[in-house]
C-alpha cells in the first residue's frame, strides 16, 4: 500500500467522517475476493495491511486435521508440526502466499473500495440530513421534467415532485425557484430518494409558521387544515393568550401576512377561522365567509344542521359545494346547510334552544378579494 493511500485514508477520516479502521477492514475483505478471483484460488486466505510499512501480504489459512480431505483448506497434524511443533488439532496454520504482481491488483482494488465507501458515506450523510427534514419546507430549483414527475434540485440531492403533488393552477419551467414540502425520504441502491409536494396541507402549515411569528412561538396554534390545493383552503387557529387575536395575527396588517402566502401558492384563496371546542361555534366559523343563523348539533351522528339567511345559501355551500366541503373537513363534522325559509317550513328554525347569535365570520376579511366567493 502506498503512502498516498494511507494519507488518503487519514484525509477521508477527517473530511468525510469515515473511520480509517472501517475502510481498512473493507479493503482487506475486497483484497481477499480479488486474490481468489484473479489467481483462481479457493483456499481460505487473510490479507494483512501493514500501516507502518505500507505493505499488503496474503496468508493462506488451513485447519489442522487428522486426515486431509482438501489440501487447499486443510493440513495434516504431521505437516503442521513440521512447521511448528506447537501446532495441535483444530489450530489454524498460516503461510504467506502473496503473488509477485499482487501489488497492482491490490492498488486497483483498494481504490475501488475507497471510492465506493466514500460514495456510500456521502449518500448516508445526505440521507440523514434530509430524513431529519421530513415534514418541512425547503427551497428548490426546477431542474427537469418528464411525463410523470418534476425533478427539483435541493443542493446535494434531486427531489421528485410527482404529478399528483403538483398544483393544478401552476406550470413549471426549468430554473424556476419553488418552495416544496418534504413528504418522504427513502434509501435506495442509487442513494437517498426525496419526495416532495406542493399540494400537501403541511406546506400551508409551514408557510404560516414561517410567516406568522405568533405561530412559530406557539402563542397561536393551527388546530386543523382543509385544503384543495391551488383553489381554496381553510385553517382554524386558536390563541393561547387572551390578549392575542389568532385570526388577526395570521391575516396581518392590511392582509400582508396571508397575502404573502397566497402569492406563494399562486393565488390559492385562504379562509382563516377561529377554532372553538364548541362545535356550534366552530362549525359557524368554518363556514366563513357566510353568515350563520343557527347550528343544531347531533352528537350521536357527529352531524350538524346549519341555518343561513336565504341570500347567503349559495355562499355557504360554495362553488361546486366547496365551502361546505372544506368546512366539514376542517371541523370533522358533517354539515347539512338549510336556508332560513326552508328551515322555517321544516319547523327547525327558530330554535328556542339555540346558543348561537348571528355570526359574521368573514366580516373582517371582506377587504381582501382573495376571500370572495366566485359564483
């Protein structure tokens, strides 16, 4: 072994964090395989690397037995004692069998092993880096695309953005900079494989955490998210301090905070509502920006009947039922919406047991056109 290789092993230990002992063990194992392959040998051998002299020696290993059945693997007790009288049955006799031209093969093999181990170590480091960043957002650059996937450069690794995880209202071009949410990191034979998304609800959560200091600090908590990526989303928030307005914190002055997130999501509308442990209040809030007259709760079936003013019925249901659908996902309750006229005809409104007052849950957001319902 050359001094250059020894120096390389020391450098790899410092720079890549790969133990020199691990590398040497791997090189020795590879040299045994190389010896058997190149010299057509089947006997048991051991390769010894002398770090002081930089030499590589090959030793055959034979078991001491009474009767020899395979002279490549065994040696008789008589012959063993001829070498050293101290040998006994079941001992192992070693004899140097280093071929003359083994140095060239050894050097090539050692280089291959080191290269492979460095590659494996780098892949391992990349995997550990990104597996710890799962469920987080990262900045990436669109590198290429095919019929099914988009490939996003994340520095040391190329992430896969499947077609199903791409925003339907977005088109991507090479060199575009985008934020993506890491959904999964896997080990493969070709290295770590990172999967990312633009449609995952977690992307919306992380964007709010980055944009709203109160959420990042835990003063305001996102309780639930319902998202139809590229079109509309709803999030419910609650404050853990009485002097904090959770919805106002997320909206920001003149809508600045939420507008930044809307821009990042290419115009996706976002409804921010206040969470409540009371289903009556929570469901009423979730139907924002619609006004709600009454919410009647069926605990057994986890369903609600919501009464809205006649002129608000289409707004409460939403385009293609989207507002009601997202509200149901956000709250976890089934929602059946009735107009005030229909509710009166059915005799379910007014309800003397109602605990809700008129809710105008979208009122403070009316100044921002990204909350308006398109009929």
